[in-house]
C-alpha cells in the first residue's frame, strides 16, 4: 500500500485512490507532515520539543504518544494493515518503507 501525503496547499492523505481522514489529535496533522518530510527514524525527545515547545519534556512526550496513537488509528482506518507504515518505539518514531510493506510518497 502506498500512502500519498500532499504537503503543498491543504494537507491531505490518500491510500491508493481513497482519501484518509487526518488524525483527530490537534498535532496529528503536523506530526504527519513532519514524518513525511523526514522519513526514517526520528528521536522522540526532539520531535516532542518541536511540536510542543512550551511544555515540559515529559508532558510533550506524553502528547507525542497521544498524537502517534491518533495518527496510527487514522492511517489504519484506510487499510486493513495494522502497522499503517508508522513505527513507534520507545526512543524513536518513524514512517516509511522500512520493512513495513507501506510506501510513503510526498506530493
């Protein structure tokens, strides 16, 4: 499955020909845009600080967990694949083809 993420103009996502709803979390769309622009592994601490610069690091990381969950849920709604191309481990968050069977294409 290929996810197409349109970054110019209004942010939009498509799985093949089907539109994918954006995550319900307020920072879900910015997180998706960041991951589309920076495929591969992204350290959680700096990513959380980027998206929530005015929060304490522990609170920002908690918000990142919530945003990743919302993003994963939105992407999984477009496909029966549970992985949805998003990988979130303790130290890093990543999106893209790293063995997930999901391609991420930026438009």
